[in-house]
C-alpha cells in the first residue's frame, strides 16, 4: 500500500483543452438538463436528460439521431445527481432512480427498450463490464453497505461486493464513483473525502492518495443525520492509455472545473481547468473529454492537447 497526500499542481503545464463540439445551448431545445453521458466505439453519444426523463442519441457531429422517454417529464431522479449510463456490446444501460430504489433499463443502440430490472440498492454510478456484467456503486446510510462497488449479472443477480471504505468512515461520507481498468484494477474516488484509491483485481489496496489537503469536510445536521454539504471529488474517468481523470468539487481552486490527470500509479501529471462548472465528465476511447456547460443545457466535447507527446515519451 502506498499512501500519499499532495496539493495542487500548476494547471495546464503539460496538457490543455481545445473545444471541438458543442451540443445544445441556452437558445436550443436539444438538451434541457443533461445528467449523464456515454460514447460508443463509433463515436455516437448517448445522453440522459433529467428534465425530460429522456435518453438521447447524437451522432459524432452532434446531430440528434433519436430520443426516447421512460417516464413523465421530471418523473425520475428524485434528488440523484445524475442518471448514470454506460455502453457495452451495443447495449445501453441506464440507471433510473426513485427515492429508495434504482432500476436498470437496457436499450439497444437504436434506443429500443429491451428489458429492465431492479437493483438491490439505490445506485449512484454504473459501469458496463466487457464480460456482460454490470458494476455499480450503492447509496446507503448503512455502514456495511456504504462505499461499496457491487457486481451483478444482466438479470440483477449479485456476484461480488468490493468494499472501498475504511472501518471508521461514516456512511454519510462514503459515496463513491469508480472505474474498472482493462486489467481488472479498480479506481475509486470518494465524493466527500479527500481520497482516491486503486485496488487490484482481487480487491486489495494498491495505493491511496489525497489531492486537496482537506482533512475535514463541511457538514450540516438534518434531523438526526449529519450530512456533508461540499463535495471533494465529483467524478472519475479513465482513458485508453490508463490515465485517470478526477473532477474536483467545492474544495478545488476552480470549483467544479478542475480536472486532475493522474497516471495509473497515482502520480499527478497535470490539472486541466474546464471553462464552466460540470457535475460529471466522460473520456471516450478516442481520448476526447466531455463536460457540462450552461447548467446542463450544453454538452461540450474537448480534444486534450499534449497527450501525443506524453504517449511518445512512454
């Protein structure tokens, strides 16, 4: 186990963002409030729209191909910060949440609904694995269920649970986002702790790292619960070269705009800064980064300049 802490790197010294596509906008009705996105191997973009309870498909040029809804507009989510979705083997998986329950809706690439099933717990993040199984992070106030990544088959049957929290972590601070790498290792960021983890394919801790120098997060009391109010990290993504992208929250120098780029050993390579705040980010297999703008009415696509030189040095 390697445990390190650190502060900010100087932003943009190695890499920078160049906008290449913008979908939607304040004067457009293409997107009302997007909350999740995924990109397939052909570059088609799938977006969940919270206000319309809709799944939308865009071609690589940003043209709307198709849209489908799963409920009355505004009828899902119920306080969840996004509808997680992912793509594998031409299937599109979308998590739809009510206050205490989540379900997965499975669509084909033409947005025809194939099936749906309930999850054992409410879910906050989702990844479709290459072998057809699904992984999700559960949302729970119960200690032994918080801070876990659960792996299920396509019918919802649980296969494995990986606990990522430490024994003394409060359940309210144990919400996580995650990504499995191609080699089976697992990267985890905590939404309300200054903590990033890498676990090997057997669930053993490889390293743990803090980036922000935050030892205590801000909380408030609601009824009988103490809950966090300011996120440390909002999302995590991996690119094809194994680089880790972590979206900072309220403790970052540029709130909800700083994206920390780390290598697979946890070394901070650089900090990218988005033009506008975002709640989540996506990095596709081609190395493009997608983020939010205009409070969810716009989805921006960026090319990351400098990766070619970085890859050549490897």
